[in-house]
C-alpha cells in the first residue's frame, strides 16, 4: 500500500459501502457491500491465519451474537425506539393518574407540600412529550443534510427536561415561601397521606421502568428522566411529614416540607443537567475507549494503535480509530485489516454500530502526512 492513506468508513446501517481515500484526498470508487451476515460468504480477514483463525471468528459469533446486516441494524434501531416510546406512554399514563389524584386532594386540603409534589409530578408527566418527539425523529433516515441521522434529537429533549425541572422547582419553592409568610391550616390530612403514598408508588414504578429501559437502549435522556421520577417518589413520602406536623398543630411543618421538596428537586436538576451536558459534549465512558484500544491491539497485523474517538448519536455509538500496519502491505490486505479492526471494535464495545478505521504505516520514506502539517498547525 503506497502511502498508507486508506480510510475504511463503513457504517453498518448503510449497506457496508466502503469509501477509499486516494493519495490526493478524493474519494475513490465505492465498493460493493461485503457480505457480513452470519453466513459469511467471505471471511472478514481474507487470510486471518488459516483454519484456526476462522474457527475463533465463528466461535466469537456464537458467544457474542449480533448481526452485521444493514437491514438488521435498521430494524434494531426501530425496535429500541419503539421500546422507548412504550416506556414513555406507560409513564405518562401512570403519572397522569397520580397527578389527577393529588390535584383533587390539594384542592380540598390546601397542603402546599402536596402542591409542590403535584407540580413536580405534572412536570414529570409533561417531559414525556419532548422525549416522545425525540424518539420519533430519531427513527428518520439520514439525509444529505443530516448525514448522521436525527439521533441528536434526544440530546435536545434532555435540555427541555432540564428546563422543565428548573421551572417546577421555582414554582414549588415560591408557593412554599408564600405559605410560610401567610400561614394556613391544612385539612383532610388522611387524604393528604393517601395522596403522598400514591405519589410514591406511581413515581417509583415509573422510575424503575424508565431507568431500566433507558440503560438497555442507551438513552441518557430517558435515564435522566427516570432518576427525576425516583426522587419525586421519595419527595412524595416527605409530604407525610408535613401532614404529621399539621396533625399536631405545627402550621409551619407543611410549607417547610414544601421547601425540602424544592431542595430535592434542585439536586435532581443538578444531576440531570450534568448528564445532558456530558452527552452534548460527546462524553463517553473511558472504559469503552480502553476496550476499543485493547481490541485493536489484538487484531493480527495491527502494529500499533493511534487516536481512538467515540461519540453518541442518539442511543448508538460511532467510533474513529487509527491503526498502524506494515508499509509493504497491498491495498487488499490493508483493507482486510481495516475490516477486521472494525469487526473487533463492534464485538468489544457495547452499542457501537459503526467505526471509521484509518490505516497508517510505520516510518517508511517520506512522511505521508507532510502535506497536512500546515493545516494542523493552523
């Protein structure tokens, strides 16, 4: 391979077309898609080391089953989006019912602690709307303008959720302070207690369902929303303290609990904002990068590993990696190494759907990157 400037960028969801960069930087002829199904009409490595290597390759597929077919990847993405939407609709129904119960009790009791809990439950119910829109948008196919698709809509939904939590905390805090300044008796304390328990039960169910589903499909926004619901559940229990204080004549107990609920909401706001910020800044788990580098080093023929970068697009990971090979390899052999490297990455990193592998070579003659040096300096 002359200059070692082979860029192998085949996204599994787009038919495995490989665009090869020529020495002048222009894209070469697009190859026909490789047969990467489980049948493996052609072996990935094109000479990975004989029968033993092929046996290990098939054994890895049996131990860690997944499909490389473009259509299978599309179907998988659609399935996870449907799963996310199902979680949101179930959450909407459960929290909506809980909120209706609490609104009725607030109207007859005048509990500001329960009011704060109700406001937050209502806000949590409304967060299903931006998340639902994000999941629907994420299922749209990539276009020439949005070449990576619409997965980033989930990150925008995360921003909307953070703003909703902030607004609900401000409203709950305002009402609690107002009640401290203008004390008022709380009535129907038994109904307040029942509404508090209903709020806890509804929020805890929603939290478990959202967090479990979000982690399974890799949605940071859904996990953040689940954590929000979990804290709502515990703050619902705090309403019982306000009701107990009111029962013994402590008029300040109810608004004080309302302030405590506001403080708890602010803690959730901090955690959710941090998660959304990290996703917007393309943060990934360093352990995933370590696993990717180790997987690349284990590929026969890879002499070194350069930069490895990853980013989330919705609830799927994409990666870019540089590997170093022998400078005397043919284009065909270097391409086979790129295929093997991407294959190793997909096996090693959970939820990685595609990787662009750049082939470089050990020192041999003039520096093939010399033409780019002045761009890097700029």
